[in-house]
């Protein structure tokens, strides 16, 4: 890390942010259940002198910091996600989760703490920037519906947001690295449920029935060939079947089978083509076995697409913080992120990643792994990037 006014300030508030992270980590709350987390955030914001934007939501909140430097300035929104995952915590740290089936194994505790740390620092130097900083503490990113709720409640207005950024930690990059790139960097996340309806019969007399499970099996094979056979080789996409449910006993042909899956695409062309192929394959597989079918197709979040201008701002801020060569290109991933819902309202957005790995990235516990825990040594980088961006835009 470079030694500057901003990085010194970030290092000063980092112990506070780390302590907050450990508190949140011990009391994780899953999507749209973040009541205690929300209470903590509001208390911290008010104590440090920030305002709260009046938004009618039970979980999550929005803080406001108004710069006092003369000039109009822009409204900069910085978003963090605050929810945990419904899984065990096996990190083995003193601040491990005190709950049996909730854990911050995606690092949202750190995102929250870093934004609170940045808020604390920005309030100390509010005379150095103009405009308004909107601190968006979003619930329910896991499940991809929290952003949609906030957008519907008016988070992008009062005051109107000029640009918005979000940071996500990753053990795929090394500690001290910040990765960003313009264009589409995360996938649309859609899901489907296919039902196959046949006719039950005794297992010894299959001709008297219509095997819904057999229809499902044919569909699985066909669905897994969509990416290789029906999309262009240049497209990054995934069509995956993840849940299959049928039958109750070993000697009765099942009359019904249910198949659930996920679809990840980076382009609108692949997104539409994948849905059409899934519907066709499900119908054909059912007909092949003398069954009928029904399909529910849920369009989730669109791809995350970074604006070139805002990405350049993030990049330039990072260059003032990290050591030479550590501001790197962000490779596109097929994971989903509901940050894209904000871009639907205002495309002047950028989603970037913060490296946290201290060893070989191939052997680090990855996100959503029960052994993952955010690397506290990365906290100053997260905070410094927030501060630097504000000063670069409104300073």
C-alpha cells in the first residue's frame, strides 16, 4: 500500500472497522432478516454524525454524508451488502458465528464494516469534498432480491444518484490487489422449474404407465448440451440442473417429476436463446416418454455491466492506493449479483473486486466455503478506495 493522506486515514479507522466486522460476523443474519445488523449500522451512523435517508424498509438502511466544501458536487452512492448465508461457519476464529446455520462466508460483514469505516473517515474530512455521499447498506443480496426492494423504495432518488459503486472481496486475487474492468463482468442469473406429468403404474408393468422420471432424465441430458451445441463458442454461459425430485418407492413408476436448474449468461442473445432451448428440450423429453410438461422460467437479475467512465474513476483511485502493478483487470464471472438492478435505473455504475488472499489463490478457501473468513489485512484497502473515489470526484 502506498503511503498517502488517504491511506493513513484508512489505516487510522481500520481497527474500528475490524472490530465492527467481528461483531457482525458473530451475529450473522440471512437475506431479508438483517434486523440486528441494521440496528447496529444505524446506531453507528448516527453516533458518528451521518444522517439517515427516510426509506420505508424493515432491514437495510441508507446513510447520508454531506460535504461542506463549496461547490455543488455529485451524489455518489456506495453500496455494500449486509446479509449472511444459511450455512455453518467453520473458520475457527474467536469471532466465529454464534449461530448454527448462518455465516458470513461471503465477506458481507467486511463490506459493511468497510463502508462504516469509510463513513467515519469521510465525516472527519467533510470539509475536503462537496456533494453528498449516499451509503447504501443493502439487505438480501444472496437470493438476488434486496436491490430490487431498495430501488422500488426510491434509493436512487432524494437526492438523485449521479454515480454508484460497489466493492466485493475475493480470495481469487491477492491481498493488495484491486480489480476492475468496463463492460459485462457478471452474468444474468435466471432459474427454471420443469414439471413432468406422466402416469403411475407398478414397476413390473412399465407399459401401463408413463414414467415422469424417465422424461426428466432425458431432459437433463439435453439441457446440459445447450451451451456446447446451441450457443456460439465465444459466449460464456452455463445451463445447469441442480435439483431433481421424483418417486417415493422403488416399485412404483412415478407419475410426476420436478427438475430445477440455473442459467447464467453474459449477453441478451444467449439469455433468450437459452430459455427457448430449455423450453423446447423439456417439451420434447416429455413427449418422448408419453408425458406432458410445465415449465416456470424466472428471469432474475440482468448481467452486471460496468460503465467505462465510472470504471476509469475506480481504476485511477486504486492506482493511488495499491502498489505498482496491483490495479489489475477484472475477469468476467458467471456468478450473479443484484447490483445490476441499480444499473437498470442509472447505468453510471461500477462493481469491482478487492483481493484478500495471502497465499496461493488456488488453495485459499473461496467464497461460500464454510472455512472462509475475510482477511482483516485487506480492510485498509477497502476503506481507502472508498475515500479516494469520493475525493477524486468531489474533492
